[in-house]
C-alpha cells in the first residue's frame, strides 16, 4: 500500500510540524497504519470514515519515487542536508538518508531513481520578480546592451562604447526591412553616449525607429516613428507630471511620459508573432537557469495576452509556475481610487490560484511604485545627483499614500518599487503612518529593488516589519559608472545593502527584474556573494553575504516574500516537489566561481526536466 504517498496524507503530515528526526520517523510509522492521520485530520469521531477514504486515495497513487543524490540541500534549518527525497505525485513525502526515507515509507511501494546520484539537489530556484512581457519583447528585438546576454542558442555580446553602439545600430537598421518598424533595446547613455531624434532621423527618414532604453522606462523615437504613432506635441501638453517627462523635440519619452505613446506603441511592438517567440525563448532561458517559479508584480493584462500566457506559460511541458500581482498603478489610473479595490479583485479573479494551475494571480497582493528607474538614474535621492539632474516620481508621494492606505486597510500585502534613498524615506514614513492608524501583524510589505538606502533606514525597515527583495545586479552592473556619474563612489558602492539587511534579521530575497538583470538565480546569488564589478573591483565589500544566505534568497526567502513558504522554497514533507539540480556543490566551490556551477536541469511537480544541451 502507498498510504504515505497520498497528497492528502502528505498535507496532514506537513501540518504536524515534526521538529526532530525521531519525531519524523515515529510520525511516518504511524502514518503507515492510516489511523494516526485520520484522527489528526478529522478527529476521533470521524477517524474510521476518513481512514477508509485516505486508504482508497493512497491505493490509487503510483509508487513513490525516491531520488538519491550526492547531496540534497534542503534549506531547512533543523535538517540542512539529505541524500534522498521521496516524491509522490507532486508532493515531497520524506527526506533524509536513503535508509531514513525507506523507513518513512514503511510498506508503501516505491522506486529508486539514481539520475542525480552524482549531482546536488536544491529547492527549485525562484526569481522573486521579473517581467515576462518585457523579457519576451526586449530579448526578441535587436539587443544592443552594455552587457552580454546568454540566450537559448545564441549569445549577444556587449556594446561598451558609443562607437560600438552606433556601428551595430546602423548595421542592424541597414539589414532590416525598411517597410517595417525597427525596434532595439539596451541603449544607455553612460555607455553609448547621447541619442536624439535627429540622430535617429539620420539613420532613416522613412523607417520608424524606436530605441528602448536599457531600463524599459524610456523610448527614443525618430520622426517616422512619431508620425506612425499619431502623436503630436500639442497632445503631450497640459498633463502635469506626464508632460514634464517628455522632450518632444528630441523624441524622448520617459516614466509617465510613456503614457502618451504606450497604447499605439504596443500595437506595433507586441505583435502575436513577436510575443509568442519571445515568451517561448524566455521559458527556455529561465529553465536553463534552473528557475521553477517566478512572479510578475504589476502584471500587464489583456484577455488576449492572458490567452497567450495560458497557451505558452501554462503548457503541459512548461516546467515552472508563472505567478502575477495586480497593478495598483495602472488599474487605479484607469478606474480611480474609489473603484480601485473592486477592479483589482476582478482582475485577480481572472486566474485565482488553484491546484493544477501554473498561471495564476496571487490573492490579496498588489504592486505599487514610488520613484523612478535606477538604470535611468531617475530614482529620488536625498542629496541629489552630482551633475544636478533630478529624479522622478512614478506615483507622487501623496497619491502613493492614498493607494497604500486603500490596500493596507483591505489586508493586502503590498510590494513597492523603490530605488532612491529619498523614495525609501517617503515609503517608510507612509508605512509608519499606516501602522499607527491600523496596526497589522506580519504585513510583509516588500521593499522591491532596494537600490539606495542608509543604515538608519535599514534599521527602520526592521522596526516597521517590512521585508526586502533586492536586485543584486545593481552594484555589479552599475557601480563603476555611477561612481563617476550621478552618485559618486560612496553612494554607488553601497547600493543594495544586503549584509545590513541580514544583520537586522530582515527577510531577504533576490530578483532579476528581467530584463533589468539576468534571470539566472545562481548568477544573482554570486553577485550578492562577491559584488565584483566589470572592472574587477569589489563594490562595497562590507555588503557581501555568505553563499548560504545568497542561496536562501533565491529559494525559501523568495517563497516567504510571496507568502508561499508552506508550498515552495525548501525540501521537506508536504511541499511541492520542485528542485534545481546542479553539477557541483555550490558550498564547495570557490565563491568567485559560484556562477560557473553547471545547472543540469530541474524537477517540477515531481517530473524531471533536463536542460537541453547543444
């Protein structure tokens, strides 16, 4: 009999919360009789009927699979390593040594799978925050960026100077169909020099050209593109903050200014063919990097887009969860504050979380925005910028407070994009005010990106009960340039104070914000451990964290940030059998080589998915 293989029993087993090996084995022995769980779940009066039901369910289950490995890193504090894990259906039912797992299964049928006998198994990697539509579209157009991009079947080399960028841009436009739009992504002035409408007109006066800035928060357009979109200068005036974020003469639209162009732009950019190709490429890219779950905060939603998500992200052979948060910026901009909560709940109801679903909205979670993009140096800084330019607000502070209060009082977990130390100060003031008005335990407000901060602000985050999801690519990718332009070395080098976060016992997760950074969790962990910039120096050495803490940030820490820690993020009975399989032990390699540890493949919901080679 395969009683312990039953998902119902596995869930009950998890609920018992065994804290020691002895308790675990005693519980497993009791489970093999059926009566213990029947009583634990249903109570003594209903135990006999429940036992019959669970026996029937157990008999219908296939034999458990015991995966053996050279090492299993569980991310469970009381049992950090194992060498075997038993899986029934989608659920982990035992973990420990092979003898312990066999004993836990008792008389239940099982088979032993030695595929991972010489490999290392971790909980499935989680990218806490990325953007599938942006990742699909940016990496499906002409990529000319400051860093390499390693994609399925191709590697796109960096363009690190103005001459390299202009040469590649000119060659790509010349090779394109002059009757079609030309889109490119990856431009950044600090690497590639200034760019204007006149520069793009010189490359083509008739072909619409759109340059998508590296941050995805800006576009540069030539005359033909502006005409094709039907945008006039008059139409961009008189709209307050949005109008201030447009330089029509130079063809430059950023932050709120994108609202003037985004609807017609998406019709040209997000064609079904490009989206389909890009999403499939993104799935392959994520799988090759060991990702088994990710979340898009602030989902871009249309019925047609969701149909495509279901077809590609929800396909039977897609080995990962695609989860989403509703957008507390766009929805309220559209329907107003008074109707915002109802509209958000309607969007969440489109795809509620349910067993067997891969593409879902998380309930009672929302995404909001404070200040501008770090990659554009538009974050709001207390002491400003060395060159005198100003940051921007995506949602001005008074509106941010109104929106946060709406969702806070409705019991939502709030995820907030914030990059500058002034943006963070405004956010912490709002959280403190809301805690005074309506105290909430375990609100887990997520400070997303966490680029610039002070030590006092980190301590305040801890006092207020917020948590941090940081992008560790910022100091690695940008500290060298930002030390010279904008921030100066003192502020640039301590971007992403991860060690300070952990010192204050603040839960930490890592994310890529794809395409802002590479959606490669092991690489993100390496960034957090080493903080080595392109020039080879260490930016903010005191903010480096341990390999263990970095791996927790891409597994159980990320699951905790979504309130999914009872389902994902560690290897323990009752959780979903999502694993990432490595070719080496990440704890045994030189930390500087952590990013080189090979990813063999993944296990998703108990099924093995090797990474395609060659």
